[in-house]
C-alpha cells in the first residue's frame, strides 16, 4: 500500500488530503487529489467574501439592481443555503455578509473596543446612504432570489438576485462542509477506500476509523489535532465539523467578548449557553450550516435539530460542562471531565 498526500491553502486555511492506495491506483489517486485541489481553489475564488472579483461579491455589488448569472455549482450551494435558512428559522443566513464585514472592520480597527452600535444593529454605513433598506434590518422575509428561467436583461440560465442594496453574501458557514462532500464523492468515485480529508479542522474519514480530537474552546490552539483536545470521537466513514465562538473574537472594554458568529436577527454576537458545537454525520454542508446555527439557537433547540436530521453532537457550554447525544456513547472518550473554562 502507498500513502499519497496533498496540502494546499484555500478558505483562508491549510487543507490536507491523505489517501492510502495500492500501487496500481497511485496515478488515479494523484489525479483525484489534483481534481479536488483545483475544485476547492476555484470554489474559494468564486465564493470568497474577501476577493473583490469573486462571484459572491458581484452578487452583493448588484444587490437591489440586477440579477447575476451564476454557474450550476454555485447555484446549488445557494439553494442549499436557502434551505438551511428555512430549516433553522433564520439562525443560519448567508445574507449576513455586510454585518460580518462590519464586525471584522471594527475588530481590526478598534481592537479591544466593542463594535460600533450602528454596525452591530445593521444600519447603513455612510457610503451606502440612499439604500432602500439596511443590510441587517431584514430577516423576516426572503432576501435572496434564485431563478433558473429567463429574467429581464438575461437569457435563459441560472441567476441570483439580492433584493436590497447594501446586502452582501457570506458563505463561510457552509462552504467547507460543501467542499468536503465534493471531496468525498470524488475519492469514492475514484475507487479510493482509505482516506482522511481535513479542511481547516473540518474532517471527513473514509474507510479506516480514526480518533478525532475536539478542541478545547477555552484554550484553542490553531492547526492542532489532539494534544489540546478535551475529548476524542471515533469516526469511520463520517464527517465531523466543529463551530465555536473561540475562533475569532476580541474583548470589549466592558469585559464582554465579541465573537464572529452573529445572530442574523440582531447583528450582534450570538448569546446562548453554547461556546462550541461539534456535529457528526454524513452531510458536510448540512453539518457546517447547522453547527453555526446551533451556537445561535442554544442547547434545547439544537438537540431537536440534531434528532430531526440524524446527527450526533457534542455541545460545550459556557460553564465548561459537556453534553453529548446518545449515539456517541461508546465512541466518545473524555480526556478531561470538563472543558477547562
């Protein structure tokens, strides 16, 4: 058997794919890894909220003005994102992009200061004066419109349209999970039976079982595996995705922490009893979106979502206590009784 590996950067993080194949499969495996790498990098170019020429930015820049033609893959991801918005009653919402940008701007400029009230409430910055509606004051109605038929100014095809000027998309809460699903399919179609995919801590296991560490949200360490984990989970032919408020945050002058997981209904950092959510299943895009939504929804509603969609979960609460779903018993190993708050 031969191990083949590729490491590349996309989504603002390091991504690694490792496969184990027979020598006769080596060339097919290399092609599969290259195909995945090219797809993910192209996906990053299309969907990044940070790249001025990305398709996502084009859709945002045309908000309230015109529809933008999109490729089939992007259209499918936007459709899924709308489905997840409805599923979570708006807790997951990709049209939060302008709020996210304002949060990052305040974090970078003000450091330890709390983000500006206008930004957090979703009010228009001065340069957007004249917009019909603020970028954050609407979550009760459908903001993103998707059509496959003819629209004014365009021929037949797929288009995306944002209703209100100033609205921007942010697919950061679903893109890695969607990419994991694609990578798993490519590897399976290539006949690869043993593989591990790690997209910035979002992990898919094919074939062999492995112990995957869950990062201590109170003492995070980037790019770690198990040495700072408070627990491990045995995964086999599954996807494991974690979302936590520890990934990006800064402390306000009053001592409160402001983090990057924003509640679309308020524009403020989500406030629930959860600091970290890990979901285990076989649908990366769904898990990615729901992991974000769970931080906003809190434990009780998150448990209902997991049960409804057949997902196992590990929840870490603000007091350091850990809650796991019944299906993880026997393959969840605690390295410590509690996360170290």
